[in-house]
């Protein structure tokens, strides 16, 4: 599902990722462990092409992340193409990025409606099911400020699952 070959990433003179090689098979769970600042989140952001790699190659489900290959040359995809590929990758950020003016239910239903063109009633029903699945069925009408940090995290997980991704990144 994910293959990293010699992935490197720099921020100025700071080398954050130093030739990362990793293979994660479909259905496999992989945990990245390390101290704060060691590059775990940066690597996940590279998998989703939220950060561009400076060297090496990343593929998700056999497709290059952020690039198209012609012969031996890599050509960066247009932002619209990158966004289309991101739809298959769910990501729950460290700061959950919930919309504060929307209820838990609306936070989960929004992307399927706006991005995937799902009918609002269908998206809301799926959102209710996902909130039940993460143990928050009784909190569907609550706003993020009314939820604990753990509850907000579970809303973010339900929101990512609402897009039916091939891959989940946490």
C-alpha cells in the first residue's frame, strides 16, 4: 500500500528524513515511533504530498505520490491532480482541524457533500453511523468546543473515514 525508497526531506540545512525505506502492505498497521521532532509527522505529510520530498520516491497503492513518471524523469502533478489522489488517503492531524462553527455531525458530513458530491441526506446518515462507530452517536449535535480532546479526535477519525480512504494516516 505504501512504499518509500530513499525518501529525504530537508528544511533549510536541517535534514529531517534521511533516506527512509519502508514498505507497508495492504491491511497492515505500521507505527512510527520516535521523539518529538524526529520527522514522524513530516514523513506522514510527505505520504499525502502535503510536503514535497527532496529525494527518493513514494508510492501509495502503486501510484507515485505527487508525481508522474515519463521514462526516467519525474514530473510534478498539478495541484488539482494531487488533490484528486489525496481523496484516497485519510489523515487525522495532530491538531484535529475541526470546523468550530459546525457540529460533530456536520464536520463528518461536509467533505462527502462538498468533495465527493454525495447527497446531503445520505452524507448525514453515513456521518451518524460513523459517529456511532467511534462511540460518539450521542454527541452528533455538539460543537468541537463542547467535546473533550479525545472526543474531538474521534470526530476527526470519523471525518477521515467518511471519504472511504484506501489508506489512513494518524
